[in-house]
C-alpha cells in the first residue's frame, strides 16, 4: 500500500512540471494569439481609416478640380456666346454699310427697305432662334426679325418686367458709345414670361439707326448644363469612384453609378 502511494507521488513529481509547462505554454499561446488578433484588428482598422482618409482627400481633390473646370468652362462658354453675338451683329452692320454705300443716292427710307429685305428673314444660332433688330435713334422700330408688328412703332416707353425702359437706356448709352454689350428682359409673342437676353448693339450714324441681336441667357446656361452633365457622367476616379450632382431644388443633374 505504501509502495503504491510512493509510485503515485513519483508520477505526480514527474508529470506535474510537464503539465505546468504545457499549461503555461497554452496560456502563453492564448495570450500571444489574442494579442496578435488585437494587433491585427488594430492594423485593419488603421488601414480602413487611412483608406477612408485617402478616399476623402482624393474625392475632394477631384470635386475641387471639377468645380474649377466648370467655373472656367462657364465663363468660357458665356464669353464665346457673347463673341458669337458680336460677330453676328458686325456682319449685319457690314451689310448696312455696304447697302448704304451702294445706294447712297437713294432716300433714307428706300435704303432702309433694302436693308430690311436683306436682314429681316436672316436666322442664326444652332436652333435658328436668332434674328436682327434695327431701331432709329429716335426710338422707332425700323425692323424686328421676330415680330414685324412692332415695326413703325415708337418704343421709347417700352419697359421690361422690372420697369426698365429698354430703348431709352440703349439710346442713352449710344450717345457715349458706338457699340456695346447689353442685357434686357424680353418676351416674344410665344413666350409666357420675360426672359433675360444678352445682346450686342451697334450704331450706324449715317442712317441714324442701330442694329442689334441677342440670345436668351437661359439657352446659354442650358448648353453649359449639358456640357457639365456629360463631363460628370464620364468622370471616374479610383476603382469605384464616380461623381454625382444635384441642383438646389433636389433634381438630379448627374449620377455616375
């Protein structure tokens, strides 16, 4: 019996250190694995944060560049439209000058009839919405390419939606300048509301008239909008990045996904 107890004690003496080592190793391994998992999670979270940070910076840079481009393009298109109007008016001005020179012996009214014959039905711009106007320096409408009923009427008291005297203001400027860009609100017979026009006016003093033309600002901005939409829809960055845009009324301008 005593011998058996001694044998059991001996077994405990032999195996207890080994068990303690194994237990210590197991606990250590668990601690190491837990530590590694914690470090891994930290690394993953850090990588996620850095990715989000880089993505934000990249998105901001892309949006800032696009906004800069859109602003520059808007100015470019507006200036291009104004230059186009100016060139078109200069063409009409040259027609007036040539017609006056060719018919210098005729009375003023006959010369004006020849000018009206050449310019009345002239249309321009991509949608052919452009037309010429000719006014006398006394405010009388000599020719109106869109509304012939205005011809022969004195328009000194013509006001826009804001109460501004359109012709009076033009004539006042023509006393100081021979040509200039101008803005006014106008409503064609088919329009329901007044719309802002951007135009160019040029005086021809020998006949006491001025010729002008213009186009609606909203039509120019519609072109800018379409060009911007096309740009936004075709813009990608990174693997999944795209651009979306809304107007102030919540309407979708572009959504690239």
